[in-house]
C-alpha cells in the first residue's frame, strides 16, 4: 500500500477533497459519496479490470494517506476523479504504473523490464506535456484537456524517439519525453 500512497503525489493533488461539479454527476449514488467514488473510479478502465481492482480514494488532507474504498484481487488500483483538475479524470493503474508513481514521487529515475498500462477512459487534464512536476498551468495558460486514453510505459524509452511529443487530436504522443517518466498517451474512442 506504500506505493498506492505515493500515487497521490504523482498527480500533484492538493489538500482538497471535493465532489465533482454537477455537470459531472452520474446516475446512481450521490456525488462525492464512497459509493459514487467507487463507481467513478471503475469507469476509468474496462470492466474486466475495474471489477477486481483495489479502489483507493485521494487523501482528505495534503500529505495524508489514501483511503481504501474497496479491496481488490487483481493487482490493479483505481482512483476516482482528481479533485484539483478541471476534468472528470479517474484512472486505473497496473503494478508497473504504481512503481512509476513511487519513482516519480521520490524524484528517482524509473526503469522497468516489462511494459506497463494505465487507463483513463473518461479523459483527463494535465498541466504540462513536458514537465512531470508541473501541478498547474502557468498564469494565462490552459489545462491540456485529453479525451479518453490509455497510457503505456515501455522498457526501452529510447524506442519512443520516433513518436511525436506534442498533444495532437487523435494521435498517440509521448508525454514527458526525455525524462525518466516518459510514457505513450494513446487516445481511444
């Protein structure tokens, strides 16, 4: 669970714990309830993954611990919408991505011998495509809004050299290219 707690830092969440705006409300449990958060987190990945994934909630306070909303059995971890971003952006991450998060949180190099996969099938928002530690866009800049996507980590980041590093509508691109945190963003419908 230590790796799970470190994933909090990956996405630069601040101390707020809030329900999503009304336009993000879903049929079913009331927005912001644990039941809603489980449903929202599960919407990040295919049912075959999210059904047996551990569901964690973001810390209620800065530096606090994540809360387990539901135990899982398949090694995947899903999180509900990230409160400080302007998008409904739940995600599900495999073990490699959880290790990536621990490396990122410690500002340590990351490497893997196997590929890693994370899902954000509701889309998301990012402060930067190049700076892995930027938590909000610069003044006057907009969030990078991303549609539904899958994120891939590869064992040999040099193999990503031929892919673009710019956020293009509908095309895969490398996020954080040239850093130990480089990964492929693959848009999906």
